[in-house]
């Protein structure tokens, strides 16, 4: 029987509790996000976010709200229409839209600050971004009721499997996995060395599902679902036990490991101020910071991405940098642009975002060109590249082709530049060294959540791939992250820093680095089987928007 048009009854007084639950589950994600400081009237500056413990029940309100079959079911007769028209899909979509919009609102602030697009229009762009990336939340929410009906309490295991499949399969400009939010909890976070952030995402959603099922049974007056609750609790405690064991094991190895001394240099200026300065003044400011650490005898001095606007191998610069390295006995990594003849178009010049290493002899020991330029920042991707003449603030950088491994006397390292440090495929390419040295310029994002999110997503790879990471950001957040996730050193944004810190040199061949994405692939296969079973079972479709 064909469906008749039904006037949407989604935004009604009766639906208000479910709407509030969905909005809560989305909005609270911004409190799980990395901590940053915000100023409030009367009380002054306070840390906001970083409440990773609430992640274990963040989605309970949403899951309870969408567990009702009357919210809409998926059928073989009208699957697409059923999903899009159902209340449960809309509730999940509301959660996804709110969460993505709030987490990534810094995009609007950045666009407004460094382009000719006003904040209102920039906010609309972020809303469009959230409208697209909120869809998977709606899709997953719409299958909670069918999962409970078809599989019973086992749904609490199947739902996180579907969630991991979503995180694994969807294209993401900024890959923000739920599990990454545990990066400051060293005991739960060790699971990332085995299953990556996907494993934490699965465990978080399993726990949320078990709590939701318990509440649903309590509300319905049914026998409490002991088995899924006990299963979730055992896995949670097992993970804690593994986390304590691995943390102590890694710490014991690090305690006996050799150390290198690394200079942490960071400036306290905004990018609005910096782009108004002359290139020579910027260069002098970095030289002045470097002179402040010379007495501490660093092994490696690092200038971040875009620290100078010149090509470091220009004759006078190369001589000066080489003399500085040679006379003070340190290796020197400098982030700067490269502009030279385009190998693909003779007679034309091209630009790369690069990092150069000067060794202790003062010679250029290698160059790395960023292999994954940031879309909409360093280039405009197709199909919007034709808008380049009308949009200010977007670069025209070429992509590098070779993953360079730099060598110092004490350790080897690769240097993911900015955005590359949050991309798993690129970090795996750059993992064949002792240390990650991530250079970045997050000053472009202003005083927003972006530098903190970027630092979190970068720091995650220290545990996942078993390498220590040194992160030098132009204006922060700079940090040293060890292979068990401990943030040994961290700076605040827009704070001038010139210090030398010890880097403990030990690497670990993690299971996740060895067998890669096996876990999400298994989740994908299970999800396909579950989808097939749901598709084959005939169920009736409730009225749209009910």
C-alpha cells in the first residue's frame, strides 16, 4: 500500500523530551572536546571541555529517544523514504547537526578572520558542513529500533559495530573519531595501540548502549538486562587493566631510554599581527627566540611551519642557518616555503610548503615537501577551484611526492606538516622513523577550539603508531607526547616560549601499526551482514514524522 502524505508532527510538545535529549547528546560533545580556556564575567578564565568521562554516557539520551519503534522503521519496500521521513532519523540527525556545528564552528571564525566572507555567511557554510556530516548520525539512530526488535539485547554490540563502520567509511575533511576524546585518559587510551581510535569508539558506544538498554528496561518495568550490562562492564574493566599494564610497561622502557634535548620555540603573536610584519622582522624574532636556548645546548632546534616567508636555501639564509647550526652544535629544522621552477611547466614557478634540515655541520641534510596540502587553505579543490579569483586567503601550493626521513646524531624523524598529522594514511607513510616532529601554524585559526582539536588529533598517533611526537606550533598548542599518550610538555596558545625539554627516545611496534585497519574492516563485514538481515525482514513502516 503506498504511503499517503502526512503532515510532519516532529516539532510538537509531545516530542519535546526527545528533541531535548537529541540536542543534549549533540551539544555535550563540545564538552568532551579538548580543554581550552574561556573568560567568563565575574569568575574570570576557566577551562572548558576535556570532560572525557562523560563520553561514556553522552549518547544515552539519544539512544533512549530513538529506541521506540513508533519513531519509524526501515523496510525493504521504502527504505530511503522510511529513513528520511522517520522521527528517529530526524532525532539522530538533530544530534549530528548540533554536534558537528558546535565542534567545528571555529571554521566560521577562521573564514571570517582571514577571508572576505562575512561571519554570517561563514556560519551558513559551517551549517552546510554540519548538514552533510550530520546525516550518518541520523542513519544510525534510525536503525536502533529495528536492531532491538530483530536482535534483542545484542543490539548493544551491533550498534557500536555499525558506528565504527560509519567512522571508517565516511569521507572526512577533519577525521574526528569519538574514541579520540579519551586521549588524556592514559589508562583507557592504551586500547588505541591495538585497535586505533576505532576501538575506543566501539567501547564508548557499547557502554552507552548498555546503559540505554538498562534504562529502557527499567522504564518498561521489565527484568533488568544483566547480560549486556555485565558484558560492557567486563570489557570496560578489562580495557582498564590492559591500559594500566601497557602504561607501566611503556613507562619502564622510557625510563631507561636515551634522551635528546629539543628546543620548544613558540611565539605569542596573532596571525593578524604577523602578516603585517616585514619578512625580515619575522626572521629576526625567531633568531632572538633561538638565542635564548643556546646555553641549554639543544640537540635539535625547530622552527614551525611558515616561520619564514623565504626559501631557507637562499644563499644568505643558508649561510646564516648553517653557521648557527655548526657553531652551536645542533641540528636545525626550519619550516618555510619553497618557490622554484615548476618541473611540470618549464618557465613557470611553483610553491611548496616545506621543511628543511640543517645538520650539525651546517649543511642542508634534507627537504620535505608537504604531501597533503590542506583543502580550502592551501588550495581550492575541484569542483570549486574556479572560484579562486574571487576568494581571498587561499594558497596555491603543490603537493610533495616523497616521504623524507631526516637523520640526526641521536635519532631519525619525519616531519608531518600541519594537517598531515591528523591523517592516518599519511602518518603511516611517515611512521618509518624514531620520532614524529609535527610542525604547524595554528595561528590561522585564532583563539578558537581549532588549535586544541588539531593538537588532540595529532597527539593520538603517538600511541596508535608507537612513536614519540614533538609538536611545534607557531603560536601553540606545542607539546611533547610519549608513546603511551602522556603529554610530557604542553604550551598555551599565544604564549611566547623558548625552552629546552628532554625527549625520551623509545619506539614500540604497536599491533595497530602492524595489522592496521583490520578491526574496522571486520566491523564493516558484520555491518553488511546486519544490514542484509534487516533488509530481508518484512516490517511495516510507521507514518512519516510520527
